[in-house]
C-alpha cells in the first residue's frame, strides 16, 4: 500500500482516499498531508465527480509532484474547514428577509416558465 520509502501511500490508494473523502473535508483525517495537498491541487470538486480514468491519471501526476516536493522538505498547510453548525439561531429580521427573497425568486421562476 505504501511506496517511496514507505512514507507515502501509493498513487492509487491516495486517489481513492481523496475521492472517497472529497465530500466531507471537515471530518477527513488524511493518511498523509501529501494526499490532501494533491487533492486540493487537483480540485476536490473534480474528485467528487469520479472521472476515474482521466481524473486518476491527473491525480497521479500531481501526487507525484507533491511527494517530490515533500521529500525536498516542503511542507503543506491543511485548510481548516469547520463543519456546518446546524441549529444556529437566526434573527427574526434575517428569517423574514430570506423568506421574502425566496418568494421573489420562486415568482420569477414561475413567470419564466409561463413564457
């Protein structure tokens, strides 16, 4: 499962780890910072789509470059993503503003569909 002096996961393992966790970055604990960095450089939205052929090749190329940079001494900072806080209190005025805005957009869509 590991190569490059047993420090990094293989490109395939890293790709599947990043792709499987791209939907929930706030709770993902990557096996190595290089896996997260490669996923970030490729784009987690692309990994979510799972274009396994081209996506896997693109990830492998970026991952190889990231691993080389790590071996040269470069270190990567993982973005801190906070999970969504459900149940947050919304003020009455903000709630009213959102309702009015939503109703306006729904009415615009209805008008557009009638045309």
